[in-house]
C-alpha cells in the first residue's frame, strides 16, 4: 500500500452555538472558505488536480444537507470536475472523511484528495430538526437514542468519576487554551469571514462580514470554585454541567492529502502520514468509553505503547468520559502530552467537524514540537470510538 501524506491541515475558529461569532454564518460559507484556504495554502496545487472531496457532518440536513461536500466545493470555486461527498460517523465524521480520502491515496485510486468536516450547531441542532427514531426498535433499545449528556452521567456514575475531578479537568482545559490563545499559538486557524446582519437607518438589514480569528468559547477567567457552583444540566443530582461538558460550536476544517509521487512532482513538504485508523463499538448508553477500546486496538495494530505517543488529541466530549478513558489507558501519566492547547471543553466540539479539527490541531503541533507519533481519538454517539495514528514526516 502507498503512503497518504497530510500536506495542509487547517481550520476555522470554533465559535459558540447561537451566541458566538458564526451564529449567522451558514455552514456552506464556513466550509467553502476553509476548503479554498486549504487549497490556496498548498503550494503548486491546481484545484483541477484534486480527485475528490469528502466532508464529515453529523447532521447533514437543512442548511448543511443536500450533500454539502459537493455544494461547498463548488462555492469554494473548485472546478465542476472535482467531486464531493458527505460522510457521517457522528463525532468522528471529520476524521472518517480524512481517512476515506487517505485510503483513496493508499490504494492508488487518487493522487490528491481533500478530507474535512463541518457543523453549524447554530443552524442545525444536535439531533437534527426532526428526529424520527425507529419506534419498534427503540421500545426495547431506547439507549441507542439516549441524550449524550445522560451517557456522560452514566460514565461518571458507573466508573466513579467525581464532580470535583471533572471540574478540575475542565479547568485545566480552559487554562491550557487561555495560555495558547494569549501566546497566539493556534497556527492552524485561518481567520474566517463571519456574517452579521446590521440594521440600516430605514429598518432593513444589510449582510456584512468581519474576520473572526479566535475560538470564542475560551474562558480565561474561570476558576474551579465557579465551575463547582454550576448546576448539573442533564440529570437531577448529577455531575455534568455547562462547564465540564464540551461546548456546542460552529466550525469547519479541511486537510489536503497526497501520494508520495504527487509530493515529489509538486515539490511540497508534507506534515505527516496517516498510519492507522480504527473504530470500535461499545454500549450506547455509555458511548463515552469508546476511546478506551479504540486506542488499544490502534496501538496494537501499530505495535506501539501509550508511552510511545508524543501527543494526544482526545476529544473532550465530556470531562467524565475523557477522564475515565485517560485513566484506564494510563495516559494520565503523560498529561503534558494531552490536548496541549486545550480540548473541546474550552475550544468547542462542532460534531462533524471535530475529527478534522483535531487532525489540524494534532499534525500542526507535531510539526512545531518535532513529535514523531500523534494520536487523535473520540467517542461517538450510538456507542463507538475511533482512533487514528499520525507519523511526522522528517
Ligand atoms: C451542557 C450544555 C447543555 C450547556 O449549554 P449552554 O447553557 O448553552 O452552555 P453555555 O456554554 O452557554 O454556558 C451556560 C452558562 O454556564 C456558565 N458557564 C459555562 N461554562 C463556564 C465556566 N467554564 N466557568 C464559569 N461559568 C461557566 C456561564 O454562566 C454560562 O453563561 P454565559 O455564556 O452567559 O456566560 C451544552 O454545552 C451541551 O449540550 N454540551 C454537550 C454537547 C454534546 O452532547 N455534544 C456531543 C458529545 S458526544
């Protein structure tokens, strides 16, 4: 099999659902902008050379429906000869899209492909606009459709993750992010046009744009005491709060992937190679445990141990599940390698975008720090986990 090289990996900022900078920016606008940026940042890349575009989206309907993978490519100015698809594996969708594009390179079916992800949780709510669970199946298996917050409560209760530990973990995520923001360390972010509707003198509204260059959910002023005072939001007497859960977020990310032959031909310097990818299934009502099973499966495939991994991007869907997985796997011995510029509790979790966003964060940090192996992993609604191993190109 050939190698799949990650050449460019970028993202928009992540902004708060309904309250943040992208609340009026349609998902096609976010995605087409970041696709265009990824192509423009790739030296020597003529867009007509791209074979296909795969885009992760967890709720591909309404404004992000009708195959946004194709629509956003056209809005981005890619030639009509470049195809586009939408891929759904809920919170791993963006990673799944990058992997499917990479596999096209590995098999020799493509030389240049783009993978990415998008989610506007402002435009399309989590669960979709009109959820219609299967009535017969859900009579006995309602767990498949359970709220993600309840699954986080289940993990906390069943595996003894205390409220205090969840809040401390959330606090650390916010502090790492605040420090990275202050140091302007998020090099993978492309300042992105955000739409705003400005009222005119005659009472009508005019569409205008401004440039958004930071994740707007970071709370540099939070404290463990303030986190401890927040009420549980999913279960009475529970421990999952607005402060120790991932934020609901709008964002998009894109990655350009090439074969070794194409890299040589264009003379581009790759960032990393995608080495392995795997998924697992687990109990739906505690879907947050997914990484605890996906990561060992991935490391076994690669013949590596936890200590060999220099950087981890493990999605913080909830502090309870992230902490459980980290502890079970012994990653808590390497906290200085985990979500080094903050995780989804501080930066947000734009569902279908997240896998592509974590890729951009991971490979760019690997490059900055000269780290050989990096892993991204996440839990997935319905009861799954995914994990991918990237290797730095020397
Ligand atoms: C938990 C959840 C319901 C909270 O939603 P929300 O009420 O819109 O959350 P917000 O971030 O706006 O926070 C609400 C309030 O809590 C307080 N708060 C939140 N985080 C805080 C922090 N770190 N420190 C102090 N106060 C905080 C603030 O008062 C905030 O109000 P403000 O924004 O006006 O300051 C939502 O974030 C959620 O559903 N998260 C999980 C998403 C999910 O399931 N994803 C899929 C995973 S598989």
